[in-house]
C-alpha cells in the first residue's frame, strides 16, 4: 500500500540550530582549538554504530521529541543534572556547595533538588564524594575531542572501525560536527554520523560529504503519525534522504521498531513505499525496541510515560524484515532502538 507523502519545494529550509544553555566547563583534554561543542558521552567499544569497533560520541541537543526516546539526557542543548539516589550517603556536601539554594536536606540528610532553581553549574557534582550527582554535558573543543577518540586507533585498525557521532541529533551542532569530521579524516580515522535527518538541507549534504558513512534513522513513513510520535514533520527528513541518495552518499538506513508506533501493517507498507522512492538500495537495520530508558528519565527527574506492550515485537520485526527483503533490500536485525 502506498502511503501518502508530504511534498515540498527544494527551497524548503529550517532555521539554523544553535546550541545554547548554561555555561559548562571544558572537558580536560589536550589541545584547546577549533569550534566548541557540547558532548554528553563518549562510548568506547561499540559494535552497533557502524562497521567494526567504534567509539561513539554523543552530542547534545535534539529537535525531535520521540515518545520512546532512549537518550533523554541528549535532548537539551546544555548540560543537565543526573541523580543516582542509591549512591548517595546523605553527607550534605551537595547542599552546602549549591550557590542557588536549590538543594534542601530532609530528615537523615536526604537531599531534595529543586530542578526549577538548578542551573546545572556543577558545584554539587564536584562536592559529591560518591558520584551520585553527574552533569550530562560538557564543552569540548573539536581538537581536544578528536585527540581523545584517536587514542582508540589500534582498535579501529584491527577491526575496520572508527568514530561515530550520535546524539541527541549531531546535526544540531553543525560547525562543531563538521570540524570533528574533517579532523578525523585528516588523521585517517573512519567516521560515521547517526542522524534523524531533520536539519537544513545544506547541513545534511555537507555532513554526508565529510563523513565516511551516514546512519540515517527512519521513525515512521506516515506524515501525520510521524509528527504525532516525534514532534517534527516527515517532509524535511524524507527530502533530505532523497537528496543524500541523489548525491551518492554512503548510507545505512535504520528503523527503530517501536510497539504501538510503527509495528503495524500500514507502517510496514509505508516503509517499503518510502524506500522505493530512492534511486539505490542500502542496507536496512531494524532495531527492536528495548525497555532501558525509564531509569534514565528517573535520574533526570522526568517521567517516562511511554509504556508499550512488546508482546508481538518479534513478530512485527519479522514481518517488516520479510516485506523489505521481498522489495529487494538487504535487511539486518540488531542493535538498540535509540531516538
């Protein structure tokens, strides 16, 4: 079944996305040169974010609001405070260190943080002796970050791996991302970028030209349901996908299979139709939903309201895989479904 697609002229653009937020302290790495970006994690030894063994850099900021998002700490452009109560020893050091008076102590020294007053300055994090408090998000210069990931070159060389930039949405920090990609290329490091595709056309094309591989995520093929479940229109993403296809970009397509969102027959037919508009065939990775996000939301003081039933998830993955293979696509299954 052909699902109706939104159309737009080639002139369709998005406003430039700027990273803004509370001031952050640069991460302690070597050279301090080049554009500065905000990173919330550097994950070594990944086998899910491109070929070989990867070091994945997670950039802050995302314009999407996927209801199942597995990286909520990456949504905001600035740093956010993450709390792990089980590590707290109720020493009260955090309350003493907070310059905003955002932390109060209850009976037994149990701290309560007023997140409306918290400015994520990191003073309580520095004072905490057990790591119960963490800032998710730190400023890095592109030179310092690339020097850090280049330490893993022996693993890349042995496995055909490299560096993957993910998020959040890495295209939300275009100048920083492009400088990192070019610096990695100058060092002979393979690069991949994991993106939702929601960015100005010029940014998407520039990133695809600078990266060795683009991991392009597709959330839903129907415009109305895409907007409902992600908060942004499908049109921009579909147009960018076709533009990268026409430009000859190296692409892997990734579909997070989410119960109650895109696991029905209409979505299945729609994905086949959407991929049928491309000039070339690409590997398609189906990423089954994993229930791992709730704890992250709790540490950020946020509610995770998405509670799907995954009883028929394996069946849905199998059906989508069969439909795509019947249409001539190379389908692979695995990895974690991230927004």
